[in-house]
């Protein structure tokens, strides 16, 4: 049972997390690094948000771990811009457009 105003994470094969108050926060923290692997160059985007949020990068939903972290590897191009949307369980949304230089 989870009381009103609270939420918990349930992952298949694991016990549910403790219930915590619902937070309507769309903040996003991220780090961008550049890597060269074999003959290719890549951009690595590591991000963090509230683990109860939904995150989409360029329209594709990302899997968050129990801590709210996600990781994405993108091919390096001369001008890359990443569009990240973060949406809370209340429907509050924030769009981040991040230029990759």
C-alpha cells in the first residue's frame, strides 16, 4: 500500500522501494564527454533526474535506474543538438535543448 501523495518504484524481480513523497520536479543534471572508440568518435551523455520522471532523448524514452541515472552514446557529428524532455508523474514537463560542440 502506498498512501496518497506518495510513490514508490517497483522493478520486476525486486521488492518495491520505500514510499517517498511525490515531487513535481523536472530538473535535469547531465555531463557530456567525447570518446574515440576504434575508428569512430562518440558523444556520451550521462544524466540524472528524479527516478520517477519520464525522460525522452530526441523523442526516445530512456530507461532510468533506481537512482534516476541514464546513459546514452551518440555518434559525433559536426553540429549535434540533443532534445531532452523530462516529465513528472503529475504531467509537468520541461524541454532541454543541449548543443553538443
